[in-house]
C-alpha cells in the first residue's frame, strides 16, 4: 500500500503530520465533512451503531474518534462507558464541547493517544469502532494488532471507511468528484488545502473490500464481513475475536 502523507515537503512521519493536520482543521472539520459527504455519513454511522448495539456492549472504544460524532452516537447503545481515542488534541477539544453540550460527559471519555500503541489492558472492550480513521494509521497492521489485543474474545470490531466504487457510472463519477470537486471544496472552505488533498489521495490508495478483509484475517480477526454503502463510496466492515 502506498503511504500517502498530508504534507509532502515535511520531514515529520505520517503520524505527526496527521496529528498536525487535524489540529489545524479541527474547528471546521464537522461542517466541511457534512458538505463533502452530502450528509450521507450520518446514515452510515447509524448503521455502525446498530451493529454495535446488537452485541449489548458495556465498554466501547472508538478509535480515531475525532470530534466525537460516532462516540456520541454510540451512547444510544446504552453502554456504561465509551472511550474516544484520538491523536489530535484539537479534535478532542471540539469533541469535548459537543459531549458536554449533550450532557454525556459521565458516559464518554475523550483520550489523547496513539492507536498503534494504546494505553489499555488486553481484552478490555466489548466493541471497538473506527470511522474514517484506519487509513490514517502510519502502520496499518500494527494498528489492527493493537485493536485485536484490546478487544474481548467474542467482541465486535467495526470499521467505517471510504472505498472506491467498482461499477460504472459510479466509478467514473467518484473519480471526477475526488480528483476535481473535492480539492475545490477544500480550497473554498479550509485554511489547510493540503489536508483535503491528503484525504482524497489517501482514500484512493487505501485497500478496500476483499483486500482489507484479507488483512483483517491475516491479523487474526474472525467472522470478517464487508458491506459496501452508497454505490461503494464507503464500506462498513465487521469482525470479531
């Protein structure tokens, strides 16, 4: 897999660049994300919540939680505790404001940390989720191994990630949108144009479908499934331990 970084001229590693990028765009991220996805990402997150809720989890970990959108939605599972982990303090700060406004501070804890070296014990979580975050891992397999480590046996792991449509005309439309329209939107609404170029490029080269399924199986996950969404522009993956 080609390693795409946010800032091509920076000497920092991908992990540090991603943290800096999301710190920079944290305050505009939610609004711009709705514009970029036409609001469809809200529907995708609801499906993730339904998958997790069916397992009646007590402890949930939401990795690459960002501003906490999915963590907040996961409160509907009635889990006793939800931890949102992210490498960007700027994104967590925005998330904490949203959590406080919704009076969920007793349920959701936002933690600054590295998904590839998590500060949690083995077998600690009934459910783990990652929405639009695995492609930001510096080392994908290392991050997935960490997730497997902290997931309880029988627990559920759910990924929501961008993918590339394989059928016409959706394939051509997706390519047109990501190569031409998405960078324009980024330039119009964001002070960090490199960020939205990176988000587009990283999505285009990230493994999806059966390729990602096979990586999950290689790491040791079982019951691996994928469910393409909206003509294949995103995919929900589920697996267990």
